[in-house]
């Protein structure tokens, strides 16, 4: 069992409410997202009408308590939403999930005033949000953030540049990380802070759009901060605690990237299987060739292993088990790499049709590659897993 305690640590419990919720998200995805897949690929824009529909259905507020404008629900429900939406249109999954990278830090570290002013409108679907951490020179190394916030009477002045910010061109509110005291080389993570910045603040601008290989319709932007004033009331958590605020939010959100990847792998698997029983080569269905059958069985094995890991991590998070953050790195890494592998295999099963844009399989590979990079590249997840393991071992040694 090492490093876990006993067999109960591997339990995943799902109720009827999870099943009913899955059915309703699937219905929304198939009725509202399926018809726009090719339009989004072509235009690189997600139609506002579909975003409004998701807001009306309360999808943005899933996982947020009702007293803060949300629908309630747990991490397993959020994972179900991420999986089902991403099975059809992964970029729409990203659009919904990024709001949680704003809401979660406020729910975990924010004041009651911040929750009622900012979480409520986002969870109720009246506003959208974004998370601005990455910079042109800093991604994985969160502690290396250069954007700076200077204390002034009544607030802070922020200067800096953020890169690859999802939802930036739609968001009303942003959580922005900035350095509030000089870097201590012995403890680089110290001295960061997080702030809420409203769209339209003086000196706050959305810069160039990045043209990334996948997630069409949800391409990130630069965010430029030039002497932006934010009041003291918009500091999230204590000054200097920004690193903790950011990485704690990622502990939860990377479970949802795992779920997004499960959705992508599910779509690729279904497409490959369906094609293999329809397409004929040498006068026989593709599925009758062992080489194809092996490929499809391997896809299913990896897909189901990813699903189990993802819902296991979500269940541990719902149980508030401390091991969940290690499980979330395992789930994110395994599932996103599975999605990439399964999408690539699905293209091969389709032969020439697989690389024809109109078939719609190759977009799954492009989308899956991004999941291996954002919200903590998988190399960083591997480091997190190993460091968590060392921490667990040293705790055991202290206790013995
Ligand atoms: C489509 C998209 C949307 C995004 N949305 C957002 C967003 O909304 N908000 C936001 O803040 N950011 C966002 N990002 C940024 C994303 O989180 C970063 O790209 C990611 O964290 C990796 O950082 P980086 O690109 O700077 O790569 P780097 O940190 O430069 O890493 C480059 C490579 O080196 C590896 N590497 C780095 N350090 C180590 C190490 N110590 N050990 C081993 N390997 C290492 C990495 O795994 C990677 O393979 C988005 C990115 C993309 C592509």
C-alpha cells in the first residue's frame, strides 16, 4: 500500500446525483456543443449564445456553495462536468474551468466581502473570470514571478506583463499574482501576493492573442499592467502568501484538467472504435484485424485507468484527505498523457481520414497536447509527486 494507508484509500463513491448530473451535462454537450464544433474550429470563436446557455444552466456555479451564488456540488461533480463537456468541445471545458481558478483562491483565502462582491456574480453566471499568473519569462517557476506590486496609501500599484491568460478577452475579474517584497534566494516562494483586478481598471489592458495549436475558440491573451491601482480590499489572503494561494488552487484545479483529458480520450476512443467497425480494408472491417483490435483495447485500458485515477483524486479531495494533492498530480499527468496517446492512436486507426481536418479526430490530439502543459506542466507534476512522497515518508518517520 505504500505510500497509502489501507485499501479504503482507493475507494471512489458516486451517488445517484452524480449520475443524473452526468446525464444532464451530456445532453447539454450533445445538443448545444456538438453542432458548433466545426464552426469553432473555423472561426476560433465560441458563440456567446452557447456561453449564455451554460450560464443559464448554472454550469459555471457547480462546486460553489449556494450561499455564494453557486449550485453547490463537489469535486466529483466538477470532474463530471469537465469530462462531459470536453468529450465534445474541450475548449468549452477550459472556458468553464478557468472561472474556478479565480473562484477557488477567493473561497479558500478571500474575505467575506470579496466572496460576496466577486464570487457571487461569477458563480451565478453574471460575470466571467480569469487567472493571471504566467509571464513571458516565467511559467512553471511560479516563485520567479516578476510582476511587482508597490504599497501606496489605501492600496497597491501593480506593474507587469502576464502571458497565456485564458478567458482574458472575456473576463470581468482577474486574479493577478505579483511580487510584493524582493526575492529571498533562500526562500524564492516568499514575497508573492495575489490581487483581484477588475476589467477596465486604469492601466489594465488585454494584449496580443496567442495562436496556439488547439483549444480553438479559447486562445489565451497577454495581460498588461501599467501602474494599475487596486485597493487594499482586493488583496487575496495576506501579503506574502501569494505562492500558497496560487499553488493551493492548482491542487484542486489539476484534477479537473485530468477530467478534461478523460473527456478527450473518451471522444477519441469512441471515434476510433466506431470507425473500426464501419471501415473496410482488404474486404474486411478494420476491427477484424488484430493489430487494430489490440490498439483499441489498449486505448480503452488507458482511458479507464485515467478515469479511475481522476475520480479517485476528486473523491480524496471531497473527503479533505491530505493525500489528494499527490493524487491530483498523478491523475493530471496520467490522464493528459493518455489523452495524447489515445488521440494519436485514433488518428492512426482512421488512416488518411485521421489527418483530414474535417474528420474531427486530429483536433483532439492538438487539444490534448495543451492539457499536458497548462496548469502545471507534467514534469512539474512528477516533481510534486516525488516531493509529496518524501513529505509522507518524513512524517511517518517523525511519528515512529
Ligand atoms: C493554451 C494555454 C492556456 C493557458 N492559460 C493560462 C492561464 O489562464 N493562466 C496562467 O497563469 N497561465 C496559463 N497558461 C500558462 C501555462 O500554465 C504554462 O505554459 C505552464 O505552466 C508552463 O510554463 P511555461 O510555458 O513557461 O514553460 P516553462 O516553465 O518554461 O517549461 C518549459 C519546459 O521545461 C520543463 N520544466 C520546467 N521546469 C522544470 C523542472 N524544474 N524540472 C523538469 N522540467 C522542467 C516544463 O515541463 C516544460 O516542458 C496557459 C498555457 C497555454 C498553452
